[in-house]
C-alpha cells in the first residue's frame, strides 16, 4: 500500500510523536527520518498519508499525529522491538490472589500505565473445608482449593451448633468429598442427607452452597492497579471527559474481562489499538495483553492499558516478561 519512502516517513512520525507527544511538522520529520527530501516532497507524502487515514492534522497545529489506523500499521509492519534491559523482576510463589495482585502492581510500575490481571480460572474442587463458630447461628466457612487458594464465607443457620459439631461436619466432608467439585458434593449431599444426623446435614448443604458462591465469584476477579497514572498523562489530563470515561471503564471491569478473554484464545502478546476491539471502544486507549499458564495450560490473561501514544515495543516486553513470571510463580507454588 505504501512505498518505501512513505513507510519510512510514517515510521519516523509515529516514533517521534510517541516520544514527544506533540504534532510532527515537516522539518522535524525530515531530521527524524534521515531522508534527504525537500520540505515540499515531505508535505506531499504527508498529504497522501492523511488521505489514507493514517495520520491527521489537529486543528491547532500544522503538524500531524498518527490515527489508530496509523498506529496499527506501525505495530504490525514497522515496529522494531528493542530488547530493553529491564531491572530483574521476580514474583514470589504464593497464594494465587497475592501473585495476581503483585503482577498487576508490577505491570503498572514498569509501564507507568494501568496494569490489569484476570485471576486464574479455577476448578471448583475443594481440598479441605473447616467451620468456625462466630456467634449464635453464625459461622465462618473456610474452603481451601487444591492450589492452596482460600475462600471464606459467613453463613447463618436456623439451628445453633457447638464447635464439636462443626468439627464433626467438617471431618465428614473432608473424609468423603475432598477432591470432588463443589457441584458434585452438592448433588451427593441431596441424596445422602437422609443418612446424616439431622441438622448437621443442613449445615453441610449450607456450607457447600457458600463454597459454590465463593468459587463462582472468584472466577470473575479482575485486579487493576495504577489507574491514577492516567492523571499524569497529558493525553488525558487535558480532557476530563476522556478521563472520566476511562475511570468508568475500570470501575465496571466487565468490558476489560471480555477483552482479555479474547486475548487468552491466542498465544503470545496481542495489541488492541483505539476502539478496534469493539469491546473497549475508546480511541484514546490501547491494550497490550498476553495469556499466562499454569503447568502448560492457559488459565488467565494480563495486560497494560494506556494511551494510544504508548511505546509499544517496551509494553510488549513488559507484558511478555510479566506473563512468564506469573506462569512460573503459579506453577511453582503448586
């Protein structure tokens, strides 16, 4: 679509705009590209690029800036990944929630944008269940997954139970049902509850329901870090409307989850520029994402959200490294 001269000028324009954040004029572009072209020739090429929808001229400046389409062409065909020496990073093998929270903070601190991680998709299998009496007819259910993840839920019952009765119920569940999915336990309890001692069976059913709710909620966990970084970006600080829309997006989280769910269907790093994903329809935002694995199986996705004027080569490296760190930390802690 573009000849070599136009490609070099577009590449130089995008790189200069990412670095400086100001519209790029013909004279600046001539120096940045290293091409010995007259100002008139550069203006003609710029005009052609503008007609193709790759660059645009803001009303307040004679220079040009890239459009989302221009960024896409740059990322797909012109991006030269500079392997920057990032300071050595580690994530300590720990409970999945802590690994995920640390990963979101790491993405944010390295990128200076917003770090997002979808928590690992878990099976609803439990390894151990315990009960703790909080007050009359009010109990804490503690559910431990095979991965060591801990979920807590408070339940209320019509009948009060002593701590020894709670221990009896927990021992029965752990002996007969540990290693089964919560839904399997619930189905078996419906059949076997007649054989259990009165209200203890009802307590177990209430606990299993609480466990099912806890596991279901954990599936939808999205951890976001660094939203306030957007306040320091000139791309957003000058337009409160854009900033408000971005913060609304982070508050709702649903769109981010849908976008990152798309990302875990393919290997490697993916880039969504501007509104091209149709899920995060913001021309001002781009997303660089990658899936992460546990023991070779993709279980979640993470990424960086920032302005379209982001250093994509550096973001690709940050996201790729972090996905590997998360994969190693979650696989090791098993």
